[in-house]
């Protein structure tokens, strides 16, 4: 029996989806096929939302909700620009707060 995995890809910019889609798809397949037993069918769907007036955390929450409602998403992949000076600051002000909210 083939296991199905439904993943969503949410990016800050529209052009990021074109660049990242194949990279994320290949990465998910590599993890599934190399590290897990059995067969997997991985469906990666871009998630587009209306971002007007929303901060990063609110955007990710909306993308998560949309992915759940539209295609029963199991995995959410999020691309975030490094808007801060250091990686530590990016995690502290962007990634970690988003994980807490999810």
C-alpha cells in the first residue's frame, strides 16, 4: 500500500515558489524514500493567501488553515526571508514565534 503525504509550500514572495517547489519536492522524497520504509506518494501544493495587512505569523497561520481546508495538508513548508542581521535574530523574532503560534 502506498502512503500519501500532502504537503504545502508557503513562501513570502511569488517567485520563491517557482524556485523552491522542485527543491522541497525532491527533499521530501529523499527523506521519505531513504529514511522511511514503504512507498510514498508526495503531493506538494503551493499555498497562496491574501497577505494584505498581515504580519509574518498571521500569514503562516492563514496558510496553515488554508492548506488544512483545501487539501488536508500534513506538512507545511515555509520559506522566510532573512530580514534580520543574524540567523539568531531571524529565529528569535520570526521563526520561533511562528512555531509557538502554530
